[in-house]
C-alpha cells in the first residue's frame, strides 16, 4: 500500500549487516515497480559500515546514502537526493535553492598493462545505463569520452591512449609515466585498476601516492573478479589486504569488477558521484573551530624544544579538493603523526570519504597571535 501511494521510496537498511531474506524480497518487489527508490544505509557510523554500503549496491538501486540517525550524520546529502528526485518527478521546490549538477566529473583510469583498462572502458561504453554523449574521431592523440549517468556528466580522460594500445602489439606497449601523470593531474578522481590475479605492485603504490600528493579522489578497482572463487570471503580478504598495503589511503573505496562479465561497471559511476559530492562539501567555520578545539583537547599537539604547536584559527579555503587553512605559531613544529591524527579525526567527523584532503599550515603574524584555540 505504501509503495502504491508513494511518489518516492526510501528503502532503509542497516549498514552493518547484509540484507536479510525479507529485505531481499522487498527489493525484488520494489525492482518490479517503476517508482524511484533511494537506498538509505542507516547506522553508518563506523568504517566497516562505510565499506558495507558498497555491497548494498547489489540490491540494484544504485549506491545507498550512508546516514546515522542517532548521530544526525549526512542528512543534508539525503535531503539533496530527495530534492533531486522530486525535481525529476516534476515537483517544484518551494524555495529557490535546488542544487544543480552541472559540472562534469573528470575521471582517469590508471593501472599497469593488462589490468583490464581497455576492457573496462569498452564495458562502460556498452553499459546501457550510461549514455555516451560523444566519442570524437579515434585517430587523435588524447581523446576523452563524455558520458551521462543519472543526470551527471562524466569525462573519461585520455581513453584513446588506453584503447589504442590494444591494437599495438601486446607485450611491448609502453607504460607512459608522463601520460599517466598528465591524466591524473587533469582528473578530479582516479580509478586505479588492479588485476585480481596479479595483486598490488610497487608501481600501483607510487601512483596512489601521486594521487594523494595531488589531492585527488581515488577508487581502487579490483578487476577480473570472475576469476574469484568464494567471492564473499575472498572480497573481504582482498579488501583487508589492500587496506594494509595502501595504509595511508584508508579512505579510498574498493570496488570489485569484471570487465569480462560486465559486472559492477556502473557502480564505478555511483561511487564517483558520491566522491565528487564529498569533494565539494563545505564545513562552516564555527563547526571547524569547535572540532579543532576538541581534537586538540583529546590529544596534545607536538612540542619542539620548548615550544608547543599552537593553533589560532581554522577555515575552509577551497573545495574539490577540500582545503583547510590552519593558522599556527610555527608550522615547523608540526609532526607527521599529529597531522595524520588530525586528518583521521576530521574524516570521522566530516566524512570526505574517497578523497584526499588538503591541510595548509600557515604561520600567524606574531602581532596578531593573542589567544590561541584553548588547549
Ligand atoms: P589493459 O592493458 O589494462 O588495457 O588491459 P586489457 O583490457 O587489454 O586486458 C588485458 C587482458 O586481461 C586481456 O586478455 C583481457 O581479455 C583480460 N581481461 C580484462 N578484463 C578481464 C576480466 O574482468 N576478467 C578476466 N578473466 N579477464 C579480463
């Protein structure tokens, strides 16, 4: 009855568990229905829940929106999503504040030879949910493919460089580091493709460091999942392994795909869209100051000689990438481990999952340095 009366359906699941039999049944019923369903993954207040939300995409309604009802987390994103869908259904907003998605999300597909980049691009081009809006001639050097998915424009950077290689002799293709660097620099986010049957190599780690240094978003894609047996346990094993190998990138989502069987292809774009939203998130200054105060109180800043690192102010100075400026007495006192503590704490409070965050430590003019944020 509720389904029949609704214009839009919010299907709420627990982010910490696999869907149960009843929920799978409900999903089946909802899939038969033409009404738009938004998946909501509640109790998303721990890292494991965040990873699980990607598994919930198997229900076939795209990626869930993680929220925590108890902690009042992420409701603005849920509301934006509801607004977007109501708008598509022809409802008019009462206020003139509808977010318009007009920017193109630029994605670079990077990975070692044979990881399956060109196969994935071809699978993407064949995916009916993605509308390929433009493939210019295939003879020029750097060719970007533009696509639309759920009203969002995407640009895949330098796919020609990837696709054309397939036609050059296999085995001798050059892995052009310059081309890779160029693509990463142009992108908002990078899909790092790994071959399940090969695993992680030093080059993959270098690339992910470069992604981090350039403050991009990152999705780690483990391709060739069709070669996996015992998929559920194997997925968990690999995810843990990757968390260990890429330990400085605990924030990057891991997606398992099969270009061969065209599995999980469009999920890449769901996740990309989510990361892009995270990259554009803004936190107001009062919230930032309170957070910084609590962070400092919980764990004392480092000391060099006799001087303790003092914080005077914090503000967000940019989006895409999210950039925060911190005014301190002397940036040189800062310590790597404290920076990391601060970043982790920021992520726990504000999300930013799937993207690097930039912190700029600036020395304060001593004349202005009256009262630091209290310790
Ligand atoms: P690229 O060098 O990264 O562009 O890799 P290719 O797309 O050319 O793929 C390299 C090899 O892996 C080819 O033999 C593909 O058929 C194979 N391959 C690509 N994706 C998959 C996949 O999902 N599953 C399996 N089993 N093989 C794949």
